[in-house]
C-alpha cells in the first residue's frame, strides 16, 4: 500500500511539473502576451461589460483588446514579446489593439490605441519588412521599424510627437468607407454611365510625413498635420521625457550587464 501511494505521489508530481512547464511556455511574451514590468501608482484593466476596472500589478500579462486607465501620478511600463518597451503616463487611457509576434521570422504586429494621455516607445529595430509597431489616436497613426519617440494625445484630440532616435512615419488614420448595400429582390434597372470626377485636392485628413530624429510634429484637433520641425535637446525638459530617458538608460545598462 505504501509503495502504491508513493507511485501515485510521483505521478501527481510529474503531472504538476508538466502543467507548470506548459503554462510557463504558453505564458511567455512570444505567445501574444505583454508583461507589466514597472508600475508606479495605480492603473486599472477594464474588461468589456464591467464599469469598474481591475487593479494592475507588476508581472501581470496584457492581451489583445485589453483597455487600461492610469490614475494620478501613475506610470505603466510594458515589455513586448520582442524586447521593446512602451510606457504610459498618468491619466492616460489606452487599448492594446494587437500583439502578434513570430519569434522565428521576427515579424511583429504591435499596435496600441491612445485615446488620451502620454506614451513613450523604445522599439527594437528590425530590418526589411519585419516591422509592425504603431501607436494610433483618432487623428494620427505613428508607425516605426525601430526608434525612440513619445506621443501625447490631448483632450481636444490634438497630438504631439517627438522623435529621439531613428524616424517614424506619421499618417492620418484610415478613412471609413461606406459599405455598399445589396438589395434582395428580382431584376431591376441598371443606371446609365456617370461622369467620373476629375482630380481633387487632398483633404486635411489625408496626409503623411516622415519625422526624423530630433524632430517633432503637431496635429491639430481637426486632424490637420503641421510640417515637422526640429527641436533642441535642451528644450526637452519635461518631467515625462527626462524620466523616460533615465529609465531607458537604466534598462540598457542592465541588459549589457546580463550579456
């Protein structure tokens, strides 16, 4: 009997070890998860149908479609599956739109929707078409292959972006198109030929700019983009910018120490 119980215990332990190993593999960021690596203050995860958010903690996993609100004095840092980092300041509301990553090919699809507040992205550079990182607002989309930049979305929907390393492609959001309506019924008269409209001016919401290192761009509340202009490092003295620069340097030095 004692031997039989020992065998049962051994089988149980092996089973738990297997489940634990399976969970650790599935929970890795390469499987479409992002990890909260730093949290200051309070931040809340908002699930569909819930009016009250769930408090976030360090080492929590974020998934596609998760929505997060940060409180007063809060900072949330998220490590993405490829080792890139994105951070969000206090009183910020954002959504994780996509977290696709293929470790073997390096192809990624990381997308965030910034409804309100401040973000900072430190994105690992990938060559060729293996890009796929963007932060979007209602009035602008900032996509990169590898760079360091910050993006603010204000209450009036205006946007401010500064690039510290590399370059980013800033475009107007995709315009919604009216879907054709197909009527069910019998044969009906087909309208005759119609005149094709000629060339037209590009609207305020149809634009694209490449914003280079040490440049900034502003988008007005009505969606009009002003041409990128240069800024001086000594002008960049906001608390948010200085904190992120220090944090980036700390992570860089720690990663070198682990090599």
